[in-house]
C-alpha cells in the first residue's frame, strides 16, 4: 500500500518542531480462520516520514480520543483505526469464551504486526491504549505478554474451549508490550478480579475462563501501566480503575491512576501525556 504524506509542510525532525508524517491505510493484520471469523482485519498507520522504522510505537485498540497524527509528529508510530471483531455484548451477557478469544486475538495480532512487519520494530517501546471496554481488552493482552498463546492454548485444552479464530499476518512475532494506557476501562471483564462483570460473574458462567484471565496478573511484571478515569463516571465508575490500580500495585507493577473532574470521556491531553511518558 502506498504511503501518502499528511503533514502540511515538511519540517526538520527535531524535538522542537513537528516531524513530517506519512500514513498508510488498509494494512491487513489478521484474517479469520474459523466460520465465525471470516473477515480480514486491517489498520491504519501514522508514522514519522524519517526514522519511522525505529520509532516508539502505540497501538490504539479503540476510542482513546488521541490525535494520531499529532503523536506521529512527535516521533511515534501509531497503529490505529483497527477493524475489529466487536463481540462485547456476548462477553458482557454470558462471558462467551469464543467472543473473548476472538477479540483478544485481534489485539495480539496487531501487536505482532507492530513487532514483526516492515512497518514496525522488534525492539522499540510499544504501548497499548484503549477506552472503556477496549481498555479492558488491551489490559488482558498487555498482562499476558509473551505468554498470550500459552495461556489461551492451555485454557482451550483443559476446558474444551474454542480454538484460535484468527491467523495473524505476522505469525511469529512477539506479543510483548512495554506499557498500557487505559481510560475508563472495564478491566474486571478481561482480568477477572472483583467487579460488575468480574470474579463472581465469571465464576458463575465460565469458571475456567476466570482462572485463565486472573492468572495473567504477574506474568509480565515489567509492564508499566497508566490509568485515567473521570471522577463522575458511572459507566464504569472510577472505583473499578482504583481497584485495578491496587491489584497491580500489590503485584509489583509500575502503575498510576489519574482521575479527572468529568464523566466517561477522558481529556485528550491527559491521554497524550500518559502515552508520551511510556514511549519515551
């Protein structure tokens, strides 16, 4: 796919001036391998025109309210606008393991694409970010890290759970990320600790799924986590992020929660600040 410049006027690639940015669209990062997941999943990449192959990276799983071009002007490659198997209703209503796996695999395939394709880097810092349910999903993949395939395969074998549903375009690359920035996240849904759709809900519907999700805490203790939540948010309430922060802190993670005076949607400047901290 041909790249096209989206910067208004080229500028020198220095810390004091915005860099020229290129964008590449319709990059297929995964293809369905089961009848329930027949579609191709694609993303858009914004990256510095010079040095993009070595730039730190961000994958926006969904809804983060961050200006992707602005981040690229600061020297960050941003993988965004992911086409995505949004099966959240199945997760929320009955903890459907196939729905959880399909959504998690999509994120993991995007990580592999960033790590192993010609558009990314195997060694540069990589941060996942997401908003609301996408933040919870990003948290699961970030916590699992290099163990993502192992924990899902072991769960599938022991619980007669659904097999993999997507083939990653870059199949052999790492699923490790270095940071997570989550905004107003439904973390309990994809990690399994106490909460509205957390431990009790999962134990009632899918106890083996709960055990696998819960077991990802501690697998990748080097992960750095920044959480953002509105103090007047009710969908979900900020107590959920506070509980997640406590859980991760007790497990030894570098984690910090920032609350802002508003409702569900995070200020773009707070998201940008947290992301730039973790990729620097």
